């Protein structure tokens, strides 16, 4: 199954562990990283709490300077923990809110300018 992020398609590459897999993007080569890693962690229930299921996604891409020279990898990582037994509609709304949160100009300003006092 392919994963589409904006207009970029990432194709399944390899199962890294039983709980994580890697997808490679259109720009991925031996010298340019363009990957998404998806992972999961099952709930760890206790005698009085059902625990939380966790999901994570990590986008890694090689960045270049204005001359086209490699300057390193950029990493965008997100984690989501949801209590077992949550209403599915609430979980879906929470995921949408999280996606909206990181697409705001405030978050972009934090990444670009390291400014948290806006």
C-alpha cells in the first residue's frame, strides 16, 4: 500500500520490526534520504487501567543549501497516545486537531524562527 503526503507518494520498502515499517519517497536514493517510518506500541494495561495505544510517524528528508550541497537530514516526528476504550469519533477528531495544529503559522514560526512567544 502506498502512502501519499501532499503530492508525494511513498511506497512500502521494508518491515523494520513487527511494530514498524519504512516507506521510501520519490527522491530517495543511496545518497538522498526521503523516508517515512510508521510505528505502533500496544497498550500496557494494569489491573485498574486499560492503558494507551500509541502510534508514531517519522518523516526524514535530506536537505540541501542554495548550492545544492547536502547540509543534513530534516526530521519531522509525531507521536499520538490514545487511551484504550476512547470513542472512535473523538479519536478521529483528535487526530485532525493534531494535524491542524502543526499546519498553523504559529508552529511554522517555531520551526523557522525558534519563536515560542508569539
